C-alpha cells in the first residue's frame, strides 16, 4: 500500500500524462545529496535507481538549461527553441528514424537492472521539470519516456561516429569536404614506472568548455555496489570518465572510419522510386519529416522528405543522386548500459566484460586498477567490411559485398595489457604507438587490423612531446607524473614543426611593415609563457592561417603547406588584428588569449596541440577566447588497498547559473594548474561540504 501511495503521488506530481513505469517508482526521500565546497554533488541512496534519480535532480539543479538541449534534440524538438539551427538537428534525428530504432531495440538491449536504473533517472528528470515548470524551455516537453531519453543518447552516439558530416556532405554536394575534430590526452603508469609502487592515471578530455558536449561532475554511491566519481555529458545517466575505489578509466577520441555512404542506382515507376540491390529492385520507403521551427517568435512547420533502404537512411543530393548512410550506432543502443556496467565493475574482468557490450561508438580507452593492471584499447564499433573496396568514397549500393552487418570483436581491436615498461598513453595519435616499442600492437598485421578501419599511423605534437618526457626519469613520483599533463612546450621535432620552417626562414628586411612580427615568430622558443609576446603573435598567425586554409586539427599530424606570400598575408592579418583591438603589436599571450565566463576573465594557459592544450578564436572584442581545452581533469593513484589519491577540475564551475558562486569558482584552479580533492570517504566529504540535503 505504501508503494502504491508513492506511485500515485508521483503521477500527481508529473501530471495527467505521467508515464507508467515497469519497475517500482523511486522513493526520493531516501536520496541524500552532499555538495562539497565547490558544489560538486555526491549522491547517496540505498539503490542504484535512486542514485540515478538523484543524479538527474542534481544535474538539473545546476544546469537544467544545458540538459534540455540534449533532451529536446532527442525528441526532435530543438527547432522550437533554437530556430533553424535547432531544426537542423531535428531533421537529422527524424531522418535517422531514432524513435523507430529505439522502439525496436530497447526491450532486448538492456538488462532489467539497467532498465530500472534508467527509469529512476528519467523519473528524477521528470520530477524536477514538474517542480520547476518555469525552467522548462518547452512547457509540454515533459514528462519524457525512458525510450525518448534513449533517443537522445542514441543521437549522441551517431554524432560521435560523424554520420552528420556525411549527411551534410550529401545534401550540399560536397562529399570531399574536410573534417575536423579536437582531441584529448590520457596516460597511466603501473608500479614499474612509479617511485612509490602505486598505479597512476590521468584523464584529460579536450572537449568544448561549455554546452551539451562539455562535462558535468558527480559522485554516485549506492548500497547495491555503485561507488564511482567522474564526469559525464549533461543529461548523461552514468559516469563516462572516472574511477571507483578499485579502478579507473578514461577515453580519447580516435579517428577510425565508422560510417559508410552508398550511392544508389534508382529508377522511377509511376510515382514510386526503386533502388537496385544485388541486381534486384526494391522500393525506396518515403519518410515525411515535419519540422517545427521558431522564426521571429512564431512556430512554422516545414516538411522535408527522405527515404530508407536496406543500407540505412537515404538522402537526395543537390545533383539529384540518392545516397544511403550506415554506421554502427544506428543498430546499437547499449552505450548507456555499457557505461553503467563499467561504473559497477569491481575488477578488470568485470570491466572488460562491460567493454565487450560494444555500445560505445568509438574512443581509445585506458584502464588502471589497484591490482597494478594497466590497459590501452582502441575501442570502436568497427564494421566487418569486405576487403578490396574504398570505404572513404561512396560505395556501390547494388553490390551486396559492400554491406556489413557486424562489428570486429573487441578481442581483435588494437590493445595492450600490462606492458613491461609500465606505461600507456594516447593523445589522438597512432594506435600503434601507445606504449614502449616492445609491447605495441603490430601495425603491419593488416589481417588483424584491416586497412579499411583507417587506423592512424601518424604522430602529433602532443604524442611526440610525451615520448620525449617519458624518457626524463626511469621512474616518476606522483608530482612528476602530474607535471607531464601541464607541460606547455612543443617537441623538438615533428611534422608540424618541420612544415613551419619556411616561416622561420623569412627575410624580415623584405617586409619592413611586419619585421617585428617576423622577428618574434622566429625567436619564439615553442614554449607557452603567458608573458610572451612571441607566443601571442604565433597563436594569432596560426589562427588566421588555419581559418583561411580551412585546416582542422589533423594538420598537426601531417604538417601544413604555405607559400612565402601566404605567410606574409597571415602575419599582416595578425598585426592588423592587434592594432585594431589593442592599438599595439607588443601584446602578451596572457593578454590576448583568455578563458572567459560571465564577468570573470583569466589568462589561458594552454596552446593548440600542446599537452597543456587550448583552442581559441577571436571574440567581438578581439580577445582570443578559449572554447576547447581542459574540459575536465582527473588524477588518481592506487595501491593494493585501493584508491590513495584522487583530484579533479572543471574549467569554470559546476553550475551554469551566472548568479551562482560555482559558475566560475574553479577558473583559478585552471590558471594555477591545481585541482580540488575528490572524497571517497563520506566522513571526509562532510568535513568539506557546504550543503547536505535529502530530496522530498
């Protein structure tokens, strides 16, 4: 009777459209949230489902506006808030038919335990929306169903496999347009590489500093074995990067080719369009997409038309051709449960079993634990493709040999466990230089590691610099270990540095109008010093060169190509920019490049493709404002008894509310290269807490 009363109370709370849940409704009164002095939520409850409810509630307290961007995108309703830009996402969600895919996949993809966990999370999100109706961007968007929530995470997984890039290329008729992404760092040591016999890990993703693809931080602990701290995307239900008292893991982006495009041969019979597959003709199934778009304060409905085929969603290009797109994330919704099982793992075997779910769309993954295990895995949903085809170009949709239906098993992916030298790392560099040479995967084994996956074979500035630094000591203490992440120097050599030699050879006497800038560029020591004028002129010149040539971050692996005339053009653009906005070209890096949120502005202490990374672009005041960089930082150390030390940092603060003191209270940590403590002991947390409350 008591449970029935709680269920009816919850239905009244969320309104007449409340969702009937398959599992017990969560009792929120047993959920305790303790916030440390930085506002980080530590969520305690008897059950995992209650912890999930508390996570949704705490995240909404701090950033309900950011969470709704993910939720509304999954619903295909973001255009009702953000107009045309939002409608573009809605078009992708609806054309990929994510609702229909989740309806098909949901029941058999998740364990009953995880379904209960998901339902707890969605109940918490709906309860917050019902209690704070004025914060809802769309009044009728809530309550959402569990399946609607999964649509949003499925969209993120498709997005991470870059399906949106291929769709954009098809629609614009520019299939060969360049792609770009930013990256991340991780590295880990075992006792073979540490002075105190402990295992160390560093998690350092480089994501946008704000928005739905930035990070939220939380600690989750239940009486059912959940005890984990780390970061997650806003509206994420589980920790994506973090550690437990026994183990830890982190991720970086890998560049594997995970999406394929098929060019269809079509014919029209009457009003019906047919496509050819295996020399037979099949009807293209039409999909009518209704998009509600907010324009000038009013909602208008726009109808678009796409199709579906055996290959996947089908789009029409500007030249009238039909193309289908296919990626693993369209057929797999297990990313949610995989993260949950990783959060619950107590040892390596349990953690690896979670990895074998293959729900995560991609990412290099590093694992460390108290048993001194260390692992690198180049993880992804890599299609089992037939050899002999160029999968970087549109494939012949008629040829059945081009159509794949399974992934390369996890056991066959590049991986290293417990290397003798005691370290692994990744900075978005080659999978085959993840550790010392004696223990690396064999890049020449194209049977095990097929070329069709597009494994990376090149190094960037960060990887080369890491390999320089790892030689500095036979063993590292914890401080030396952490200092690697804060290194702000380019390596002594590399493809990028070799490619800028022509700039360093410029004759400043030929260009007296920018002689000072040329001199600064040529005398820069390739080390980031916030008081350096040379670093300021370098970052600006590189920016204008990247913008003009439409370069992405991959250019740090391959090097650039600039003529003397182009270099002079970019240097002159730098001088013009500095004179326009600062009235001098004698400006330091710390003045030009800033980390800004609200009214707080601090010097940026990173540089593109350094281990201490930061990517910036000019704002309306001409300041180079950081927008990608240290989006989260977590260090941890383990010995045989478990976690010994754990500390973390967000670039701004836990809250997205400008009125909150936690909107910017971690910015000083970033500037001073410090972190805040993470508390796995509740008594220690209570000594350093500012809030302690139970939900109602």
